[in-house]
C-alpha cells in the first residue's frame, strides 16, 4: 500500500508540477494585460474563501483553479512591466525556477552540516556579487530576508562593537533604520539634508554614537549621502558606518554608476537587496561586513544540541535567524543566467527608460521633475495642489494601466515612477505617460 501511494504521489507531483509550471509561464506571458493594482476592496478576497479548512485532502488542481478564479483578482502584479511604484522589482525566470528547486530540497541551513551546499554556495555567491558590484575583496557576506533584518543585524554588531547609545542617519533614511534602533534600544538622531536630499555631514555630532547609517539611493528620491565624508567622521569618532544601498547598490554592476559607491569601501557593513533591482525573487537581502567578528559576537549562541565537530562557520551565527532558507540558489541562478553583461544590459535599459521619462516630463508644460534623477527613479508632479496630484495618482492606479507611488519632498506631494523590470519597454512607458497626462485633464 505504501509503495502504491508513493507511486501515485510521484505521478501526481509530475502532473501537478507540469500544470503549475504551465500556469506560471502563461501568467508571465499575460501579466502585462492584467490590471497592475488589484481592483478589489479590503476583505473581498477573504469573503470568497471557505472559513474553515477542508476535512479531506483535495487535489492540487483545486488550488490552481482557486488561484485563477479567486486569488488572482486580489493580486497586485509586481511582475507587470507597468509596475512603477515603490522600488519595483521583477523576479526573473531563472530565479523563479531556482525557488522551486530550493523548496524541493528544503535545506534548513542553521549549521554547515545541515546544509553544506547551501552554506558554501551562500559564501560563494556573495563573493561573486561583491566582484560584480566592485566591492572590496575579502568582505564577509551572507543573505538575510530583507534590508530591515540586515540593518538590525548591522546595528546590533555596531552596538556590540563600541557600546554607543545612538544611531545617526539623514531625515531621508528608510524607516527600517528607525525600527532597528527602536528594537535595539538605541536612540535615533536624524540630521538635516541638503538641497539634493543628501545627509549634511557638517551637522554630524558623533560623540557616544554607535553607528551612522548612510544611504545610497534613498527611498523617496534615490538621493545619495556623501559616504566618503561620513566615513572620515566615523573613523575619527570610532563609530560604525552602515551603508544602506538596498535599492541603488545593484547599479554598481555598471562601472559608470560606481561614482555613487565612493566611500562605501570604508563601511563596516553594507546592505544591497538583490530582490529590488537584481531580478531575484523576494526575498534576498545581501549583507556584507568588513568586521564579521563583531556580527558574530552580537549573534553567536551555540546551545549543546547545535555543537558539532566541524570547525566551519555557521551562517546563523551572523544574524537573528537560526533556520535559514537556501536563498543562495536563486541568486546563483540569476547571476549565472544573466552573467555580468546581461545584468549590465538590463540595469542600463531601466535607466535609459527612466531618463526618457524624465525628458518627457521636463518637456511637458504644466509638469515638473522634483528631484535629481540618479538611477531609475523619477520624482515628478503636475503644477497644482497636493490634492490634485494625489487625485492623479489615485486615478491612474485605479485605471489598472500602471501603478505608481508617492512621497513628500520639501513639504510637497510628489509622484514617483521607478523602473525595476527588464521587461518594461518603451511602449509600456509611453502608455503610462499617456494615462498620466490624460488623467490630469479629466
Ligand atoms: C533604502 C531602503 N532601505 C531599506 C528598505 C527596506 O527594505 P526591505 O523591505 O527589504 O526591508 C527599503 C525599502 O524600500 C529602502 O528603499
């Protein structure tokens, strides 16, 4: 009976697997035709689903059917070529397939012994990524789920290293810095920024500070803090420098964009999210440090049941989580299937399109670009009140044709269009601009 059941499960896994892969392929083909922002009301999807789990197991085909019929209308399509909100991100085919394989292996890497390949591939891919981005050799790199966790890990190490009591960042730093400071019991001091939305280093007072977080590519406008000058101040004061390049760090695969990396080589830690602009499925946050021993001091805790005879580093000793997914597999797949040239071409194309959009806005009477564009994010607005701009955003997002987000800079409501998909074409951008312009008239 056991053997029969196994044979049956194998057949159904192949059959369901083929159907799921076919579903995924068809989805990627047609995602550009679906409304980018889910056109549902809160609670609508849940109300269409049974309130209790089934008593008896169902065929997997039912799951696929309900994915299509019930869940899909409630999906906001991050894979759409006209998803321009936040920092848009596309999961590439190589990354998607590697996620399937990682789930199949289900490695849980809390010790080298529980996942030798996952552990060693994580070290290797982080070394590869460091080479691709032009980072110093010899840094210790590992993967966390998100930049939020990476920053918690970095600031915990900083607190351990120098016993400082507060963290400094610019007013434009991401809220994950606030959250990390709050969790770690560190005070957060925000310094003002200059007219380019970059941290003003003359305003730094680092006596008794634990760390400075310098951002390369802030969330609002992708502004770049003067990391080199901040690094001098940190070195003088014995303060940890954490660089948050969660979005813009991927741009360093292109040598012409490494001007924004200046000073990062002197950071004590650096976070870059491969799941933002490096075509890797969520979640994959790359955290490097030049001071791995400090991370280890902050996080290493080895109870008896985890002691082994191997004298090999366990990556769980460098961050908060014990059980770790095989995330390196998807990053490895992406780096191999794109190669340096493929990544450069993809990043350059997103930037070319952003430049093009910026030019269209500049050339259009009644519209203005609101912040310098460094990468693939354009901040812009229509002449008029904040309310009118908010109305434009709501209208275009409701249209389902594109999805954009907003921020507030210099006290004004500003629209943001970020390009992060290598599937976005000039035609997609033209369509987006057409919808934006027509929406102001109505
Ligand atoms: C500059 C910056 N840092 C950190 C984060 C947080 O990223 P995550 O969602 O991976 O925690 C973001 C998110 O957009 C960001 O823009």
